[in-house]
C-alpha cells in the first residue's frame, strides 16, 4: 500500500532552502547539479549514480556533495526534499514513483515515462500526495519559446494555420528509444506549451536503417479539430543540424531557429488575403499577398535550465503547478504513444486519448 505524506510537511517555509538530490550523473545530471547550485533557495544535498567513476568526477567538482550509489539512501535522507531524475528513460517511472511514495518532490527528465499508464499513475500519485511533479521539457524555459508564447497568446500571429517543426542531426543514435521518443519528445512538448488547442489524432511513419536498431528517421502529422495542422520531421541521419519551427497565422508568421546565435525568433508580417466573393472568377482575381516587415524581438538570454531549476524550487515552495507539470508530461507521452502506434500500423491516424 502506498503511504502518502502530509502536504504540510512538504512545503518549505520561507527562508529555508530546498534540499535537492540529483539522480543520474551521466550527460545531463552534471548540468542539473551546476544549475541547482546557482539557484537561490536551493541546497544541493547529494548525487546518486550506479557508476563510481562518475561519482568521483562529481566529488572533485563539488566536494560538499554527498555521493552515493544507493537510491534507497537518498530516499531515506530527511535533508532531501526533492529529487531530479536524469537516468535512462525506462527507469523514469519506477524511480519517480518511489520518490513520490517517499514524500519527495520530483523533476524527471523527458519523456516522463515510456507508457501512458505509467504517466497517469505518476500524475495521480503526485496529486494525491500534494507533491510537485515536473518534467524536464527544457526548451519550454528558453527565452525564444517564451516569447513565441506571448506572440500567440496576445493574438499577434492571429488564428493559427500550421505548425511545422524540423529537428535533425547526425547522431546521437540512442539504443533504448527511437528517434521519435528521443527528438520528437522535445518538439511535441514545445507545441503542447505554445498551443492551447489539444490534438485529436496523430499519423506517423518511420524507418529503421540498421539491423536490430530503433527507428532513426520519422515524420509525424498532428491533427486538430479545426483546419490547424502540425508536422514534425526528426532524423538522426542528417548531414546537417537543423532546429527550426515555423508557425503560420492569418496575421503574422514566426520562425524559431534554435541554431541562430542572436536572432533566434523572427516575426514576419506576411501572408495571403483573399476575397469572400462568391463568384469564383472574381474571388481568384482578388487574392493578394501581403509582404510586410520582419522583426526579431529581444529575448531573455538566461540559460533555460537555470530558469527551469528556479521554477521547480519556486513551485515546491508555493505549491503552484509548474509550466511543465505532470499533466504536460502525460499529454506528451500520449502523443508519443499515439505516434508509435501509428508507425506500427503503417501510418494510420491514431486518436490521442484524453
């Protein structure tokens, strides 16, 4: 039976630092440790990893940290209020569940889980426990994505027509998840944050080019109730690295290029005007193209992970729902699962449950 901890014991009083332990010290864990160290109101207590060599490296960089190979020791430590999980995808659900059951707030790397059922269980457990469950959808915390969110919410782009995303590069090929769960997880999470409309279905196709490997090239089409449509291209086998999102509205269009060092977001006052005249000949003659100015808004240059870590600590203190809470993680997992099923069924449209 799951033991739920009193909510009153979980929120840190003002002025008291939130104790954080980072679980997994491979590629992403050290970045989390660095940013939590620089987050006001946070105290990094411990780092946990099964690899002694990684822990030795962490100890040299951060001598004040307790390092351990035992996740049980972390959960038993009363100075640990929250854990940040940066481990292989298939371990996210069991580790997050044990942490929540132990009364710890949880930040878990994307994707939150590998199944919809596991994601639903974590969301339910966090809500019944009164704990903060947050997913590391890092791009949501960039100045670029936050600025695009403002453009959409204030109506500057108008009614949205399409959302077109490309995330391709040469590697890093994963052995435990496909390119969809690895790369498309980023882009589906960004879209979920930017667009309030929820998709009704997904169709996807993918190819695997190495024996025994995972899908390494994939195309996803996301369907909505209205004429809005979204398309995603993810690829581990591209000779060039591309990170672009193009969003078209009836007022303006926005280009987000994450590779750009300065003007990551460009807004184009361009589009098409057409007549509502019922006479087809006159209507075709009255189609006009609007070719206005382009501007690049000033963006917050704070590191996205710094923003994210600060947001996590603030949500623990206040009890507010994170921008990328468990529900956001669940919606992303539902889309990924629907895409995977569509791939297995040769591209049929699969409804996005929930």
